[in-house]
C-alpha cells in the first residue's frame, strides 16, 4: 500500500434542511451551489483537489488523510469512508475511497 495514495472524493448528496434553517436563515436557501451530485474529485498526496470547496475540505480532510495513508475506519469497508461538510442548513455528503495503485 502506497503512502499518501490518491483518494477519490465523490459528491453523493447535496441536502437542504429548510425546517432547520427557517428560524435562523434570511431569504430562500438552495442546496449547495458549488458542488453537484455525482461530481468526482481526486486528492493527490492528501492535498485539496482543484475546484473543491475549502469549507468542505476543512471538514473531510481528516478522513482523506487516514484513507490516503493506508488507514481504515472501524465498521467501514477498508479504504473507504463517508463524510459530510458541516453546513447544518445544506450539508453535502461525500464518499471517500482510496485509489489502489495498479
């Protein structure tokens, strides 16, 4: 297993919780406008991929690091994880998968 393997990050879902946001947000909210479901990024050397949201990266980077460095998370398929950004109104859920070298 390579140290700092490439990691695929796939946008699984762009959610919206208007009932949670209503008492606190002003104006109409939409799901994340920066990322789209099915969008795929590749992290090389555990670095943030071009075009990835910096706020989401702050939330998922720790999971990318573990997977990139050959680690696994308890109760998850080896080399994978699912994580989300911390936007409580409109969280985005990501699949994180180690890309094994050929």
